[in-house]
């Protein structure tokens, strides 16, 4: 008997700096879907042509790619052209969410709180940035995730080195006000009932406050508090803010919104949206799902169930063709 999802491709690996993490995520998703009877197959776009998805009759795909060419709208556009439904957000919202600068501009237009920032290039006077944003501050590439290329700058003398590190990954660099506070994240999932749901908040307590690539994926020293020890009124406000920020960019299906909660006054500040979150053993969306009794396997199925094409395909018969002679306009 055929599974209602048909033949499913789990896209993993890819070309980005987060390839290794994507392979871990995708392998977990693949095993979970197979355990639920789904006809799922691993597919690495770095090793195979995307055209093979169509040639081999894949009915839908679960995107477990991270970073560029995975969650920046590129793969989503290809899947729209191929006509293969996929998980996560569409072309435009994926592209915007991957660009932290444009994300912040949209949030600002919606009057949503996000740390002050400056966009830098090789012509920028780096000495002026600490005067504008204060110290310490954060320097990072705006198109990377997993804390790749990020530096916490404590003094003027560190600006050049921090800029050069971030510039290895991007043409422009994002300088951001440092918000001293608690690091929080809110996972968002399109539930089987048809509505987006903000899952319980997770507080991340990293060694020495350093939630870097190593502490994020490969050590057990980072503590995760789920649900975060926050009073109910503030927790509800943060979860509502996460949904508002998610929808402001046009995101759908599932994702994760990251925050800082300022120590001084318990005000939340939006950092970024991740439209293809990690699904490894250390990942946060599965952790939040477990807090509401949703297993990793069932989470994968719910995300897969939300796969769809975002571009409406008009039939030629639906179109109205108007023929007009040139003379009629004279």
C-alpha cells in the first residue's frame, strides 16, 4: 500500500558552510520518516542534479539543508519550477530571512524590537562603529547561520580582525548592538490542525555565555531550559512576538525565531529567523516539540505534511487572451 506522502526526498548536505550539520539533520529526519512508514530517500544536491528529483518521481521533499543554497530561496525556486512540493517557507521569505539586514529592516517597518545595527563594507570607517552602537558589540556575516564568522567585540582594536573574519563569508558585514541578557528561542510549527503554533520557549545557557558552533552542536556543556523559567505573561508576549516576526517576513510551515531578553528591563529583542532549523540531537525545535508531547518522529511527519508549492499554477484555459490590432490604438 502506498503512503499518502508518496516518494519523499530528504534534501541534506548541500554546498553551504553548514553542510556537516545538514547531513546530521537530514539523516535524523530520514530515519524518523522511515520509522513512520514513509518512502523517504536521502538526496544531496551537492552530489546530484536537482532534475533527478523530477526524473525519479519524487512527490515531495523535506528540506533539511542549512545556509546558502538551502534556505536562501535558491532551492525553493528550483522546486517551484520542478513542481515538487517542499517544506518550509517560499522563495521570497526564505531569501529575506537568510539576510539578517533585510530581516531587520522589515521588522523595523513593523515596529518590532531588534537591536540597533550598522551595515559595513571595506570602505566603512570601523572606528566610528563602537561610538554608534556602544561596546561590546557583535560583528557577523548577515547571510550565515550557526554562529559562523561571528565575533563579540570588546574594544576598538578588535574591530579590524572581527570585520575581516565576517568578510570572508559575505560582501557586507553586520555590526549589531550587544544586548546583555538571556538567550531565548521560539520554535514555530504548522500543526496538523492547520494553524501555526509557537512552541514553549527554550532558554540557552552556554558556558561563559558563548553559544558558538562547538557549544551549539558538539558538546554537552550547554544547558537548555524548556520551558524557559519566565512568568506566563512575558512568555505569552514573547511567543506572540515570535509569530508576528515570523509572519512579517512571510514565513510558513515551520521555523525558529531567536531572541535576547535584556537583563536590565526584561525587554525582548529579535535577532533572526531560521527557516530550516537544525534537526540534530542537540537541536532546539525537537526539544520544544517534546515539551508538548510531540516526538521527533511525529514532528518530522507534521513538518512533511505542510509541504506545498507556494506559487499558484495557472492553467492556460484560465487565462483571457485579448487580440488587438495595432490600428485599434491609433
